[in-house]
């Protein structure tokens, strides 16, 4: 009898696990469909003329046309905007990685007066949005003669991303054993060799996370780009999309094609590096 009861209990547990698993997967599938559908809808409409988008936006293109993409690359100079975007975002990414790693190394490996105050200020700076500081930053950029140049966007974006990057990397560096560095010092290595040959290689997961977020935030930052760059010939891709929406707002096919062109690089970067995002954010969360 006892064996029969145990078998029944085991079967019930298995049924409960299966039901819960089905519910979880159903929720995840629904969430995935709701998340992916808008992007699929935009891509699908990018191959239709504007009139067809208005008539049947949820139907498949019949026939599909490349006219919207030809207009986007021919009339709107998308490639030039891409060049400015990748130059700005790439520079911001490198700058944030360098400064954040150096700041984190100093905060985790050195003891100095005001260290806790510096940490508190870094955390507190996350509470100030870019909108609250844009006026003095804009005045500084004008006084330095940097307006309408890529550097006018790069500097504020580096400063804006630095606090988050420093917090992520500080949490990761705290989990790295100090004994490894002490052994290197005993062998005659200096602080630059320790940082470059030990700390940086071990911090690759957190550096990857910082790089991904910095690149995506810089790439999508319309506000700073719109304020600092007024010359249409130097517009990054996000600012160009805003111009398209204001000038060609009724051409829905062109709008869909432009959105697709802008979103595709972001989707590719995220799909390829999504494991690094999760790993970098969680690697320093638990010590020991």
C-alpha cells in the first residue's frame, strides 16, 4: 500500500510540474509574440507603398517593393548618418570602458579620504537626468566652439554613461581575489601591468556589458544629438529619423523602411551579445 501511495504522489507531482511548465512557457511565448510583432509589422510595411499601408497594414506585401529603401538611401543620405552614428557611439563606448575601468580599479583597490563620498556621489548622479544638466552643458560646448561637431555629443554621452558603468564594474572587481594582484606585485609588476594584464582580462564580462549598454544608449540618444548638432549634413541616424518623421510623415512606407534601417543594427548587436549582457550584470552580484 505504501508503495502505491508513493507512486500516486510521484505522478501527481509530475503532473503539477508539467502544468506549471506549460503555463510558464505559454506566458513567455505570448510575451515574445507581443514583443516581436511590432518589429515584424514595421518590416512588413516597409515593402509596401504608402497607399497600401493605409489600406491593409496587417496584410503581406503583394507585390513587395524596394522603392522605400531606394528612397531612404537615395534621398536621405542614410549611409552618411550611419557613419556619424557609429563614430559617435564607438567613441562613447571606448571612452566609457576606459574611464569606468580605471575609476572602478581605484575605488576597489585603493583606500583614500573621501572614498565613500565619491561612491555616494557616483550613485547619486544616476538620479539626475540629462534634461536637468543640458543647459550648462550646452553653454560649455558653445564656449569651447564644439557645436555641430561629433565631439559635442561624445563628451556629454560619456559623462552620462559613466556612473552606471562604474557601478557595474565596481561590483565585478570586488569579486576578483586580491591575492592574484599581490602575487604579481611580488614578482615585480607595477600597477599598470597589474591593471592591463590581470584586471582587464578578468573583467571582460563586465566590460562587454558596459560596452553594449553604452553603445545602445548612445546610438538611441536623440535628445543630446538634436541639441548639439544642428547641421543636417552631420545628423546621426536617430536625428535623421526624427527629420524624416517631420518632413515625410504621410509617407508611411518610407517611415517603415527608415525605422527598419535604424533598428536592424541594434537588433543584431543585442542578439549576438545578449549572453554577455546577462553574464556581466550578474557576475559580480555574488561574492565568494
